[in-house]
């Protein structure tokens, strides 16, 4: 495809949305056509799925149901938004993609979805497609959760379903992202998110320039 697909991953409160906005502005200054998006919720239908997934009681459905909803959202997102944009030469920056599903549904839960099931769902919904670059923002869960709860104070819709889980869940989640990165070093880069917004942005710009020769 003509465009580039860059995904941002990490636990709660790592600053993904802020860094995506900054990278979007940087790439536009380099004369790139850029769109930003997110999972779940990158399309109109996805926005409805997002409400089910990120709002309400943390135990309203299990990891299997969540995985199915995430991959349904992902297939719609790719076919309706991401792939057409990439074919047109647009760079797409996404707040989460499939790595989050593997981290949350496989590593996070005690009653997890098997890797084999998740990989089959990936093949059905996504095929062989993968991001050109995945930036994983790493942060101590306690710090990230504090950031998330503080951010939620100004949110009209409280998206705190996962923040309500026990600390062990978030520690497992962090370990999952690090293991994913270790398994695919050619695609994934882990950055320390416990620094200033400006310093982290500089790290991201450096990685993007090195990867794509901007």
C-alpha cells in the first residue's frame, strides 16, 4: 500500500492520544497526508461498539465476547477507513490495533482467550496485513491509572471499564505488550512514557525518521 500505518499501543494513561496528535502535526509539516483514528471506534459503527466495550460494568461480559467485538470493529475499521486511506497514499495513525486485543484478552485476564483462537480471528478479520510500525508506550501501571482517572474527570462519557480492574490485570497487560514487542522487534519499538510530552515526542519523531527516512 502507498501510505504508512503506524499504531500506538500501551496500557491505560500512557499518553497515546497526545502523542498521535503531535506526530500528525509533524508529518503534516513534512507534507504528508495524514489521518488519525482509533480502535475501537474509528468508524460510525465502531463508535457504537466502543460504547459496549469501554463503558459500564467491568464484568458485563467475558474475554471471549470482548475479543469477538474487537475483531468485528477491526474488520469494519480496516475495510471502511484504514485500507482505503493507505491505498490513496495517506499515512494512518491509530490509537490501538490488534496488539491491544492480544495484550488484554490473552495476557490480561486469568480466564483468557487462547492465542490460537485470537490468531484465527486475526486471520479472518485482518488477513496477513500488519502495521508498518508499532510504538509501544511503556509506563508503570500505577502511574498510568492515576493519569486515566484524572483525565476522566473532564470526560462527559466515563470510559473507565478497564481502569476498574485490579492492579494485577494492568501489570499483566504491561508484561503482554513487552512480550509482543520482544517477539516482533522489526515492527515494534518500546519507549519509556514516563517523561515529558515534548521529550517523548522527540523520541517518536526520531524513530519515525529512522524507519521511513523522512
